[in-house]
């Protein structure tokens, strides 16, 4: 239990803790004057020697219970500072990710898609004041998560991505235009798309350059990332009909870098090439540093009351005292 940030809303009640020893002493003196001393010739029938100390102990329980009630009345509470940002001053961001079968290439470990999922979820976790959404594309595009501050939900969706969720192909234009549509109504200070692909545009009904021009007209900045090593990589080429396992063959990596550079240039963004996991992490780190949120907001305190635990403690002590008096001492006083 962390007591360091506890405070008392009614601290005057704590004065009772100082008065309890004085009250106990006064009660003891009154009791001594009230009852006289008796001399007995025989000790038969008197309580066992243990009864005296036990009686004193049960009396102590009452004072302890009273002390617990004094603490409860002082209303102990802890506080947590909650920062509430103004979303329209932050960054609204869409992640547009290629999940085509070529993302299973093993030039990143264990493959491109799994490496991307790890890096992207880490990136999302660090953007705790921004709204972020997700678009995935292959031969078609789909947006499973709109702009949201529920980053745990977004990361769950990213971790669940698989290469066979959409039809085959690489529709870069559709992936970008779908992200732009998600940002079209945004009033954020900065609107950003991070578009990642490992290939060339070969599917879809939207020309990538036209999608880039759409983003520019909406004030959306696009950072483009080409994912894949320079040269030859172990690429998926087929599925074994018997074992259902993916067959890999060395193939030349082909990324339309000219297209990605053009899209970035049109929208005022930048193009990056990630040839391994480390460079992919560095690219997301760089984008993170380039798109910092300038948040104006307010903070408030969330209080948690702790008096109930002291009330329960007092009830326990009183119950224990009554139990000992009735059962062992055969007396309620």
C-alpha cells in the first residue's frame, strides 16, 4: 500500500488520537476509585490468572477501535492527477499498412509483417495523447479502427493482422485514399498518414498520385515507408497443397520508391526506406519526434476514499472484544 500521497480531508478528527490515551488513563483512575479492595482467605472460584491480562487486552481493543473511527472520520484519501488534453490541438494520425502476402518475406525477423506489428504497437503506445486509426490494404483496403484514443484496442487489432485477411495484390492508392477519408472531418492541428508498403501498386481503383493529391487538398501530411532489404529476399511464392505450408524462394525485392517519394513530396511529408528491423524502428522513432503534439488542456484530481477500511477495522476490533468477553471471560464488561 502506498501511503506517500495520502491526505486527510477532515484532519481535526486526528486530534482524537491524542485524546484517547488521556481518556484511557482517566477511565482507569475512575475505575480504581470506584471499586474498593477486598481480602479473600480462599482463592477458590476466582478467575484464572490469565483472565486479568486478557480483560486488559479486551479493554484495549475498544480504544483501538475508537482510534480507527477517528481516522475514518478524518477521511483519508489519495489523489491522482488526470491530464485531459484538447484533442483538436494534437495530432490525428492514420496508419495505412500493407498486409499483402509479400509481407511474409523473411528479410526482417521473423518476417516483415510480424516485425511491423511489434514496431507499430510500440509507436502507438508512445502517442498517448493523439487519436490514431488503422487502415489495412492488399488488393483492397479496409479500415478496422477509426480515429481513437483507445490505443489498447488499436494495438489488439494490429497484433491480430494476418496476410490473408484481404484479397491479394497491393492497392497503394486505395490504402491511402481510405486513410484520407478517415481524416477528412478531422479538426486536429496536424493530420498525418503513415503509409507503409513493400511493393508496387498493382491493384485497386484509385491512382496513388491522385490519392496523394487528395491528401494534400485536405491538409494531410503523408510519411511513406518502403519496407524490404536491398537486393534479394526470401519471398513467399506458393502454398504446399499437402502440408499447407508456405513455400519460399529467393527473389528480387521491388519497391516503387519513386512513387512513394512523389506522394510524400506532394503532401509535405518524407519518404523512408526500411531495410531491416532496426531501421524500421528508427523511422518510426523519427516520425514520432517530427510529429510532436502541442497540447493545451487542463488537469483535475481523482480522489479515492480510504475511510471504509478503518470503519471495517473498528467493527472487527469491537466484534473481537465482544467475542472474547462473552466466550472466554463470560462477561460483556
